[in-house]
C-alpha cells in the first residue's frame, strides 16, 4: 500500500470516527420532528433553503451535544457493551480531538443559526447544548434515576428550534410539540434501560431499571405513555389539526398503549422477554405521528 493510500485510509478513518462521535442515529431521530414542525408553523411548505439551513444547524448542535457527552462519559462507555465501540473508547480519537471537535461544531451551529436563520433559533440551539451537557450529562445522569425524564427536554428542543426558524417566536403549539417529545422520551428510553440494566449497573449509572423492579418501571412507562397520548391529542385543538392528524394520533396512540401494556404484563415475570419491542415501536410511533403533522396542514389549508 502506497503512502498516499495509507494517508487517505487514515483520513477516512478519522472522518468516520468524528462522524460516529456525533451519534448520527440520535441526530436522525431528533431531526424527525424538525421538518414537520416547520410545515405546521408555516401552514405549508417553508422555503427550501430555510429547511436545509435549519436541518444543517440542528445536526451540528445535536452533534456537538453528543460529542461532549462522549467526551464526558468515556469512562463509563468503556464498561458497557453497547458503547464500547465509540471512538474515544477504541482510541480512534483522543480526548483532546473530541473536545475540540465538540466545541467547534457547537460554536459553528450557534453562529450559523444566528446569521442564516434567526437569533431565537440560535439561542435555543445554544440552550439545547448547554442543557444536555451540564444539566443532563454532568448534573443528572449519574445522580438520579429521573435522569432521562429531565434529559428529554434537550431531545425536545428541535421542535422549538424548527418553529422559531419559521416564525421567530414560540406559540402555544410549539410548546405542545415540545411536550409531546418530552413525554415520549421516558417510555422510549426505559425499555432500552431494562434491556441493558446490568450494563448500567456495572457502569454505576442509576437508570430507573437499575434501582427499581421491572414492574415499577413498567408502571411508570404506562403513566408516561398516557401523558404522552394526552399531549398528542392536545395538539388537535391547540394547533387546529385536521382529520389526518386526528385519526393518526388516535389510532396509533391506541397501538402505542397496547404495546406499553404488553410490556407491563411481561414485567410481572423475573425477566422481561422483549423490552426492545416498545423501544423500536416508540420510534416508529413518533415518526408516524410527525409525518401526520407534516401532511395535515398541506391538506387542511
């Protein structure tokens, strides 16, 4: 292999490592809510340049928060099977490289929002990064089993950012969208925590399934699922949603509750056989719901 080829291979490896540091699957999930929110705020299709700019800035800000998270949590990431392939654990990136990258894309995202989109979206992007890093990662994650509940606020920020990008303000509809994602987070993440509770225990992270019995966790999932369903229905009168969204919210919400109750029934056993069913199902449900949010204004107005 020539020196040039080796150099390209190393460069490609570095770029892939930096990309992995941003947790692209998490970013993809966060951005699911952005475009539908913008369409609802616009009551139609926003300018394509604005959609592209908001997605770009949002990906950078989410990537920055995730990179900071990887930097801070590298000590526990190496103890958990599901995180042992992250770049800081494998040595593909140094701590210094990761920290510099997190700062760089975070600053770029905030400046980009301020210059290209608007100041409110920039402030919200900055708040999302700070909240995820200082409140969730440094403040809550290793101290309380309620960590993911309040950490969900950071994951709900793209809805506010998308709304602000279009309207330069935050209406009640924007806050209901925020509430939907905030309440979705616990029933989405706790099944994953059940699946990997032994790894979280080894790493010393007090996720709810680590400190409580599965039945207690499942009961909390039921409660949050009902609250989540209520929030999805609240959007109908607040945002004036039409038949498409209303039908999808009711039907898919009923399916989501059935899945949550299935997990609750399984929790009565010593080992929950398939908690990941609800984890993956929650992603599908949120995607369907926000797709309906995007389609509904196009057919209503």
